[in-house]
């Protein structure tokens, strides 16, 4: 008779509620860690994308020059660039990115061919773009 009295009660016991709370807390903790990793990965991807964009901009500007202006370009140019893409020239100041571009003659045809390398660094981010520019004779 006493066994029937206990079976008729509905609801959860304290132990069942504690186990369910522990499982829920573990799941929420895992989700919080996943969210933190996602935010970090998004920040890194954003910096990598922007570094690639900065390198591509410099590479395009070098390709857009006339050959005469291009030949007067120093062999190594170092720029400090802030988050907005503004170059601070030689002073780091509020710079986040370090952009370096080098222009070198290619051994096979040193007077008509140049190798352009643009490298952008920011912390662990390091992006490098390389291109070749050839003088076309009219």
C-alpha cells in the first residue's frame, strides 16, 4: 500500500533536477567556449582580409604607374598603415599594419622586367603578394 502512495506522486525528484541542471550547465559552457572561439577567429580573418587588401592596393598602384615613374620607385618602401588604411609614412604612431614593397630586376631581362613583392604584417598576420611587371616597347 505504501508503494502505491509514492508512485502516485508526479514531478521530478531533487536528484533528477540536479542532474538535469548539471547537463544544461555543461552544454551552455560548451556553447560559450564555441562563441569565444568564433569571435576570435572572425577577428583574425578580418585582419587577414584587410592585410591582403592593403597589399593588393599597393600592388595595383605600382602596376598603374608609368614605366618611367615606376623605375624611380625606391627598391624598398616601408609604410605604417592604421585601421582606416591611412599611411603614416615612416612613423608608427597609431599604425596597425606594416606594409613593405620591394621592386627588383629580374635576372633574365634586368632592364625590362621587375619583380614586385608587397608584404603586409600585423601581429601574427603576414600576407605577401608577388607580381612581375614587364616593360612593353611601342
